C-alpha cells in the first residue's frame, strides 16, 4: 500500500483547484430569502435592545425623581418636627 505524503501534496506546484459551481436560480432565491429573514431578525433584535435601553433610562429617571422627592419630604418632615418641638 502506498503511503500518503501530505508534505508532497502541499509542495505541489499545481494544487488541486476547486471546480466552479454555478448556483441555480432556486438556490439564489433561497439564499436571498434567508438573508432577508436574517436582516429582519437582526432589525427586530436591534429594536428590542433599543426598547430595553429606553425602559432602563426611564426607570433611572423615575428613580432619581423619586429619590429627590423623598429627600425633599424628609427635609420637610424634619423641619415640621423641629417647628412642633418649639
């Protein structure tokens, strides 16, 4: 049995060239549909991510506003207690 010499194959001056395959119209249409679907999926994913970011921003703003109102109420309460103690 002949041994297969990989080094010899790699050093060949004329490597095996791939045979060009021309895709059929059906193949092209299927690929086009898949690309369209991928584009739609990516756009949907991007929109979902952007929507989640918007929600987070709103929540942060609401939280900051609520925190500010609580601090203001605490000051008012402290002032009222101080006034009552007099």
